[in-house]
C-alpha cells in the first residue's frame, strides 16, 4: 500500500511504533503468546491472510479473552473493561469480518454527556472546559509537548481535569502518564500524514463498513464486549492452521523458542511485563443497580470522572444509559464503578458510603464486586523508549504503544499486512 492508503486504513495508529521483527514475515510457523484480544486478533488476521502458515496460540490460563470479559447475572450485563469503542475503521472491519454487523450499533445519542466532580461540585465537560483551562495556556502547553517525553499534566494545565482524564483511561494520575502515549496526534509523536488532517478525516470517514459513525459518538456490541472475543475464539477453533494451547506459561520468548524449536523472529509476544522497570496499577470494578425512580435525579449520560483522592471511586459509567442493547432489568439503571487500589481502604462499605453523595442515599438493589483489573503504567518517555526498541521477537498488546481496544485490533491488521 502507499503511505496515504496506510493512513486512510489505520489513521493516527500510524504514529505509534509497531514492534515487529523484520524477519517475521518469512516465518512458516508463528507462535503467538497470550490469547487476550491482541493475541486473538493477531491470530485471526494472520490465519486469514496466510492460511498456509501454521499458528500456535498459547495462553497461560484455561480461559481465552484476557481482560475483555462481560459479567452477566439474570438480566444484568456489565463489561469489566472496555464497554464501548471510539470510531476507527479497523474495529468496524473486525465486526464485519466476524459477521457481527447486526449486533453492533452506535451508543445512544441522548447519553453522551460527561461530568467531572471537583471539590464536591459536578461540572459538565465540554468546550467550556477548554476555556476554564485558559485557551492560550493550553495551546502553549501543546506546543511545548512536541519536544517529546512529557507528562499529560504538562499538556493539560489543570491538575483536576488532567488527572480525571488519565484516571479514566489508564488508572493513574497525569504526572505519571506519557502524553505521547495517550495523545500522539496532539503531541505530534511519530510521523505525520501526507495530507491535511481535514482531508484525511474525510477519506477515513468514507472507508467505514457497516455504518459511518457520527463525530464524537461511540459504538457497542449487543451482549457486551466479550461477544467479540467469543466470536474470535469460535473462528480460530474452526481453522486447520491454528492450534490453541492453554494452561501453558512462559516467562521469556527464549523459553518459547526452545520449547517449540522456532527462531525468536517467529514469536509474537502479546503479554505485558517484558519491559525493564515494568509497573502496573490495580483497580476493582463494581456493578451497582438501582430502581430508576431512586436515581431519577441523576441525569442520563456517559459517566462521571472523580479525581479527588479522598473519594475511593475514580469513575462512574452509566452502563444502562449508554447502550442500545439491554443491560439491566426493566425499570432499573446500572452503573459501573472504578475503584483504584491506590485510594481505597479495601472496605466495600466505604464504596457504598461514597455512593450516597455521588448518586443517591437510596439503597442499591444490586451491589457486586466484579473483579480486579491490572493496568500497565506508561511513564513519561514511554513511547520514545518503545520507538527505540530493536525487538528480537515481535511485541504487541496493551503494554507496548497503545492501550485502547482500537489500537490492538488495528495493530493486528498492520502485522498481517507484512505477510502480504
């Protein structure tokens, strides 16, 4: 493909480093370590593009899918990780190729509002937020960020808003997060597109299958995001050139190379933790349900960010407001809570007490801890380090150069294209 065609297909993902060994495309057998969304997507794209190549997909647990999982109980449905996807043609293509078109739809147009709670007061996020930052100060910060390796707090000159932004995505405060990693199009990390941003956006918009998303919208899958990983697993299990191996763990690519008698360049490592000084943060996920009459004063919307460290909850997602598909029993509303371990005393009572001021004093019908998530840390300078890696094998996934669901799906396409 030409450079322009690459940008139309992959958009700003072209700014992110692709840590692929140049000799990978010469492999007759490929070993993919890790069967989360990244490993599954990579195996799907590669096995489809090159059915002549043997692929082994290795997972340390007996359950495939990684962090993408959906909790279901009676009529309650809640994602534990990503619950909706921002527009990117790669994800739309994956949905189409898995024949999930009829289950995929935009989120509700009347539930796009987002709020932030600062000093006990709730503020709606929008264009006015930019003016609260001070437009000139904000644009100066953006220009300074283009030297590379700065934190998000150096780009967004308001600590509360910056922290809310990064906590909602990577569960860490803005001082600790690489701006190039989280917003490469703003910091101008990596190479620039060959045409103007406006012209490129129009060409990308014209490339979407299924439906063209409106600006600022999201989309979601009926039944939760696990629908995607379940479809990938079903597809891979039916392919003759794919072998799935579970309950098998490796610490290094070298161990994989020795065990399966393949060269390092034929290994794709999608697990986290291979970088030096690798760190993670943790947060617990709760599902909370109410009779809708008990939370009638809570406006419909996407959710609320809470940067105040004295409150254990960092974010509330309005799960039943967002999706077109049903996520709770009739007459109820469902909320998902993010509770970082760095600011929580581990008592569920403290979470319940916080809900009194954040949502309602009424007792919830449902209050359930769904699980714990571990999220890699992306310190300032992370992307520059990744850009300078010369990998012996190939490294993909959440902990490398992007944490969004669209990133790992698009990354799999970029890898498969190397084999064409």
